[in-house]
C-alpha cells in the first residue's frame, strides 16, 4: 500500500509538470532540425511563433536560449533558460546555461544564488566557490595639475583703476585610495575604503606698492567610505553608502608670521535602487550632504543600456537635479547635471570607456558617493576616458584620464573702494591608475 501511494504521488507530480508544458511534436522536430544546423535566426523565428500560439515546453525554451547564448546575447538568453529550468528544475544542462548567462551578464548575486542548486559535479566544472567575507582589494592613486598655472600666476590681477586684487589658483593634487571588498552571503556585499587627498594652490595678493605676493595654501583630506549593497531578487538592488571627510585647510600668512588653519568634518549619504529589465537597467538615487559649511541634496535617474545583451558594449546615462547651499544663511541654488559614460570592448581583455559630465559641478557626488567634488571652485564640465584590463582571473588594471574646465574668482578693489568679482577659467588634467585584486 505504501509503495502504491508513492507511485501515485510521482505520477501526479509528472502530470503536473507536463500540464505546465504545452508540447507540440512538429514544433519539437522543426526547432531540433534548426538547432542541429545552427540556424539561430530561423530557430528564433520558429520558436517565437510557437510561443505566440501558446506552445511552450522545455526543449523549445532550451534551444531558444542556446540560440542567443551562442551569439553572446546572454541577456536575451536568460528568460528562456529561466523558463526551461522552471519546466525541469533539476536538469543540469538548463542549470548550467542559466548559471553562465547570469555570470556573463554581470548578475553575480543571481549566479551565486543559483549555484546553491547546482549538482556537485557542475559546481566543480564551473569552479564555483562560496562567497567569502574578504572578497578582494582595490587601490588607486592619482595626480592632477593645472596646465595654465604659470600663465595664471604671472598675469596682473588688477587694472589701472584698481588698487588691489586677490586670487586663489589651483596648482596640483595628489590622491591615494586603499579599499576592501566583502561578501556577506549571496545577497549582501560591502565595500569600504580610505582616501587621502592633498590639494596645493597659491593665494596671490597684488597692489601698486608691493607688487604681487604669493602665499601657499593647502587642503588635506582624510576620508572613509562605506557602501552596502543588498540584492532584493529578480534583478533589483538596493545600495546605501556613507562618505566621511575630514578636511584641514592651511594658508601661510608671511606678513603675520603665522599659518591660518581650519578643520571641518563633512559627510555624504547615498541611497539608490536599481532594477534590471532585459537589456536595460533603471535606477533612482538620492544624496544628502553637508560640504563646505552648507547643505546639499541631489536626485538622479540612471539609465543603463546593453544593446548586445552582454558587457562588451554599454551606455550609462545619469540625469541629476542638484540643490546646493553654500552656507546655512545662503539661498539654495538648483542646477541640472548631465553625466554620460560609453563603454566597449576593444580587444581581448581590454575595455575602453568615454566619459563626460556637464556641470555646474560644485559640492557634487557620483558613483554612489564614492567620488566627491567638494571643490570651492565650480567645474563647468569634465571629459575623459577609462582603460580597464583584466589581465588575469584575479587581477584587473585600470587607468583614468580627466580634463576639467574649472572656474575661479578674481576679487578687485578700485580707487573708490568698490569691490568687484570676475571669473577666470583654467584647465586641469587628472591621471589615476588603479589595481583590483580578487582573492
């Protein structure tokens, strides 16, 4: 009696699974023939027509998924492999294709969650490893310089009707970052890092009696950054980040035989939500900050597009409304910032990205608040490129170049005691090299 009950149970289970599929022998034969001929386009046409007519079964979905997979279109292959696995949850072929499609389309959390279901032999074949807390490390260092430093500091900063003029001209910047990646299970990731930034400039004063005098000014920043990512399932991600900045400003005053020093503790908080939809990813981000004695907030909409269905070509567009108060008593200034990144694979193990941001960039953050532009001088735009090269399975090298068009003020006082402020422009070159090591 016990054996009969078990037999009936498995029979009902089989009938239930079969009922989910709508099999058609002629469609099966036709798609199989096209599959054996590697006629992927014809297979997709025949398969799509069959699905539109209500026919749907395991091998149909598996072949359709493979037709996209063979052409590197992993994002289009995914829904078919997911459907195939729903028909046959323990079939190793569908599971393997689905696992690699997740990995090759950049959906690491989904791949790790699915890996729990993989047979031991398939895990060994895929060289799958359980996520460890210490996942990897990253470090980068950079140098920025003003190509017009000499010409800007050698020019006169007041006219014939003025009695004095002052300006603060950027000279150079050094930057270093040390970071760690962490995994907390399959759904939670963490990234934390330390930044050190030193900005050198010169503060000039000119009058008709003493001529031009220059005093060095230095800004030193020590920063801590923490990012937590939560995978919510079905392509949805929640990210929260916190960035702390300890800013120390030093200005030499030779006439007073002293150095003026001031220190501030600033922070930036970030919250973002994103969702994968086929070949696209949509995101919303909000940022709150207190930088340079004022308060800021920004809200961004992100649109990411993978036209080839893989990571070999992608477009990332950000539209940001930025609200900035220079101090507690000043009015808020709202501006629109446009940010664009276009990335593509140019050779084996080599990716190139072109980047452009149109300002005004002032007390502004990007990359989930990892990069902070707390400059006191407004940046009108920045443009450049990134070179990324995964030279091995564990090591990735990168190089970034940016050209920034930055404004600064010249303050003049005339013979009647009236003070005017004019704006000048300079070009800054920023070079950053990085290395990522996955444990």
